[in-house]
């Protein structure tokens, strides 16, 4: 008779304390900072846990090092492997450098050169980067095949007990540094490793704290899994919040998050972009999209957090400067300040001038492109208009209708919008 499958071993606070000892000389004890602007805006005491100030600019060094530091010498000698196009790769690379381990990091061929350079900078001569395939799944499959061939150790980005225990040390620091009773703790959720480790600490040491997981709206893998009662694989995801955009969470992290999280909220990617810009302009904080998730979630919780002590975990600050224009664009679209139209100008003199008179004094044409490759002047034009306030949109539409120039609004036509813009 076959025995039933044993339940997965769960992380414990004792093991997380031990992980903290291992990390003492490797990871920075990052600050827990009160934030005046956010506190005033939401009528709460908002504190930011600044993992963007970590040595690799994210919390990922914690889990990677804790896993690798416990490997036997024979395993270290055979090397470690990971697949990642982001923060996990940098964490593994730095852990290799500290431990003197040989690391092979698989990344898609589409990975920006800046990220590859960061991995090599943190790993120095101890790591090799293998560029394989066009997607993360291609790189992941290649990394597993490489592991099997070399009998190397795979360092999973989230679904590993020792990785989770390493990430949990963030929770210990928050608990130790807070001089107030923490009412709300907001954690970004991608694969679930960070949320699993930190929530384990708080369920044991601060059971009254409400723990809220935050996912991007375009990648709600944990929310959908909890709703279904099992791990589900999303058919597709919006990859913009790359540090938290996964199609499938871990089996272990799912079990822990389902038990520990009070709820999971999803936040629109455009709102995340607005938060990134706000943090940079008001706080001089450079947050990556996943790092801004928890702060972006404050709006959704504003009615219940008033007068409460709230901790937002800023999980990372590896933001690629080449994404700035995309961040601005997504923010403007979300705020209702950027609008795109396909306009079919009549083939008569003065039509373009008539259209221009429909614009308000503060309206700005930021994009104008004839759609047709040939005979362009006889075809429709794609026009982008930026407004000063979202309240100006309806008056703009009224003035455009009065010109009787045919147009089609495409912001809400995602199929067409993604093709043209």
C-alpha cells in the first residue's frame, strides 16, 4: 500500500533567525524609514522598508546566499545554476563571488545588455552567463538540462525552503526596527518567496498584523491560485512589472501564502508607473516596478489604513533608465492625460487647420503619424494628444465632434492600440 504524499516542509522562525546569522556579513540590514509625504497623504504612519538599498539593490541576495551557504563542499565544487533575467541572477552572482562558487546563469537572448553587465559586475570571474532562447521559459529549460548534465545545484528564485527562509530575514529586520505596533504589512508578490518568508515571521511574532500581498493587475498568479484552491498557470501575463510577473507561483509558496496572507490585491501597471515617477520626484527614490507595487497599493487601502501604522516593503531598485519613456507613457494613459485617435482628414483644403482649432490652448499634440505607407496624405493619421487635466477630455471630444472630422478613439481598443502605439 502506497503511503500518502507528505505535506511540504514549511519554514520556521528559528530557521529564519539562523538565516539572519548567515547573512550578517553579506546582506545589509536595510533601514525602515518613516515617510512624511505618504503619511500625510493617507493620514497614516507609513514606513518604507528599503530593500532597494540592498547591496544588489534588491532582497534577492538573502535567499540565494542562504541556500548556497548551506550546500556541502562537494555541491559547491560542482557549481550552481539559475535562470533569471533580473534580480535573482544578480543575487546568485554575488553569492557566488562571496562563497567562491562557480555559477552559470541562464538568461534569454532578449535580456538588455545593462542587466547582463550587472550580473557580471556582481559575480566577477566566478560566473558565466549563457544567453539561450527568446523567453525566460527557454532559458529555464536550458538551465535544468545543464544542471542534469553537470550534476550542479539549481538555485530556484522562490519555490525553495532555504530561499524562502533567507527572504524571511527581511521580516525579522522590520519587526526588530519598528518602534510601533504594525497594523498593516504590504508585500509584493511574484513567485511568492518574499511574501512566504516575511509572512511566516509576522504570523508567529505579530499575529495581529494584517498582511496584504500585492500583485500587478496583468499577472495575478497568486490571487487566481488562491481563488481556485490550487496552483494555476496563467495563459499570458503583462511583463511590465518584471520582478513580479510570473505565469505560475510555486507549490510551496502557494501553500504558505494561502495560509498567511489576509488577502491579495492587484494594482494596474499604469498606477505603478505613476508611483515610480512620484517616488523619484518627491523622495529621490529609484524604485523598479515591483518595488513600487506596495506604495501604489496605498490608494486601494486608503479608507482602512487611516490612523494606522503601515509598512510598505520596497523590494528593489533595479530600474533600467531606458524604460523611462515607457513608464511616463503608461502613467499618462492611466491618469487619463494621454489620448490616441485615428483621424480621417477629409481631402480638402483647411481640414487639418479645422482639427487644430478643436484643441484647447493647453492641449499638446505629442504624436502625429500617417498610417498608410503610400499615398499617406489620403489615408488616416494616428494622433496622440496630451492634456493638462483629465477633466479636459470630454470638452475635447465635444469640440472634435463639432468639426465633423471622422475619428476613432483607440485608448480603449487594446487590440488596435497595442498594434499602432
